[in-house]
């Protein structure tokens, strides 16, 4: 056996039973409240970010669906232009080419209807004020009959796809005569 006795607490050292833990509890409660506040803030920010990502993804999908045909439609416009040139070059009174011309007119109408079905709309701004966002001016021409800065002649129609410019109209703009 050992001659040592268990250590007795000093008179100056407070015992565990007498320690004032109320200050520690208040400090802990403040710290818990602070951490809960930070957690709520982070949760709200995360939820907002998730909502923003979802909205952005939905908008991107909508835009992709809406404008998926942009390049394809732009390529088809050359066909429409050639049909319109053929119609402009043909004489509607010539009996020898009347059937051919009627076929081109019908094909042109069907083609434009198919483009409209997919929200491809022509811009034919003859007589309208010049708009650099929708028209491409290649020259100006003095005119006493047309308003200055209005479209005097359309050399090539423009087109929009779902309201967005696909190709600007190529125009001649009137200037003061």
C-alpha cells in the first residue's frame, strides 16, 4: 500500500460545484445565436443562387429552342431571294413562260408560309423611316416625293426569327431633294 493520500483541493481553488457557469452559458448562447444567424444567411443565399441557376437554365433552354433554326433559316433565305429574282425577271404577260411563272409564284408562297410557321418573318420596309438596327443602307438617293431618311428602295428583304434580326434589309435611303 502506498502512503500517499488523495490530493485535497486547496482552499483558494474553487470547487467544481461553486464555479459560476452563468457567464459561460450566456457566451455560449450568444455564440449559438450567431452561428444560427450565419447558417440562416448562408441557407437563404444558397436558395437564391439555386433559383437564379434554375431561371438561367430555363431561359437558356427557351432561347435554344427559339433560335435553334437560326443558321438553317439564314441558309434558306438565299432560295427565297432567287425565287424573287426569277419572278422579277419573268414577264407575267408572256404566254410561253406563264405556267413556269405560276409554279414559281406558288412555290414561293408555300416556302414563305413554311418559314412563317417557324417564326421567320420578312422585313419589307419600303416607305418606312430608316432604322439602322433593322436596315443596311447601301446608298442614298435624292427624292422630292419621299420623306428624307426613309427607305426609298429595297434591294433585298430582311428577315427576323422570333422577333430577332436574322438578316437586315438592304435598302436605298431617300435624302432631301
